[in-house]
């Protein structure tokens, strides 16, 4: 009887171990693909770099909340910017759009097509929990940072 119970315990332990390995393997096997529904929720974006004014670099830093909506739109509830030491704070209501490819790279445009603001290239990691962003476009400053998801 004890030998039968011992075999059962060993068999149960083996089943649990194999199911744990299979479950971990399933998580590892998950490919990191993205689309316009990967980014959703409130993110905090912090970045630093330089604006170039008449050939002279001026330090620039920003901390901003960005609320990504599935499907390619976003709103900006708050932002604080320092350019060469001059501080400005935005009021809620900024908007923008983004696109994200299956390779987890994309673009973001603050403002609208008719009234565009800064544009960024996006590099998304960890199933949308983190975004590396670099400002792009003609005459862009040297400016890059990271957005981290705060909530969905």
C-alpha cells in the first residue's frame, strides 16, 4: 500500500513539473508582435536632449502623461517641459495619433495632420509596457526618452 502511494506521489510530482515547464515554455514561445491595440492605458514619458536654436544647443527635458487609446489615438492629460531652464506646464487636452507595426516599431504624431506637433519613432517592448521614443522630422532636436505604462 505504501509503495503504491509513493508511486502516485512521484507520478503526481512529475505531472506538475512537466505542466510547469510547458507553461513556462508557452510564455517564452510567445512572439513579440504588435499592432495598434498593443498600446493602451496611461504612460509616463520622460525624455531629455537639446533644441538647436541658431546653431546653439539648449537643454530640453519633459515629463508627460500620455493616454494611449487602442486603435491609434492618444490624449495628453498633463506635461511639464523645461527648455534652457524655462519651465512650462500644459493643460489637459493635447491629442495625437500613432501607428504600430507587427515588428513593434511605429510612429507617433502629436497634434493633427492639419496642425502637426512633434513626431516620434516608437520602439515598443514587453508587450506594450515600455516604449522607447526618439523625436524625428525636419529640424528635430536631439531628443529621446522612455514611456512606461502606469495603468490600463
